[in-house]
C-alpha cells in the first residue's frame, strides 16, 4: 500500500502526544545532517540551561497538546 504525505499526516494526528513527539524526534534523526561538535555542544548547553530554569521555576513548560493548538497544528 502506498501512503501519501497527507495519509501519513492523518495517521500521525491520531497518535498520542508522546507517540507524536517520538515520531518527530525519530524523523528528525533520519534526515538530520551531522552537526558540528561545537554547535551540538552549544545546543546541549542551551537545553541544560532551559531545564535548569524550569526546575528553578523561572520558566514553565507547555504541554505538547497546548503548543500544537497555539501553533494551529
């Protein structure tokens, strides 16, 4: 069976938010070009900074379902 992009999107929208997030991560890994180690280190530092800010209560995470609504997805 041949699926179109529209078919795949329709199926993806039926996933739970956790499954959808995992799908996005795995797709990103499939198509991502290798990163420059300095860029990768900078991204990891930023991720850690944001996680720390959330842990300290300085920043609030937004659930994926709410973020999707805000983005009109």
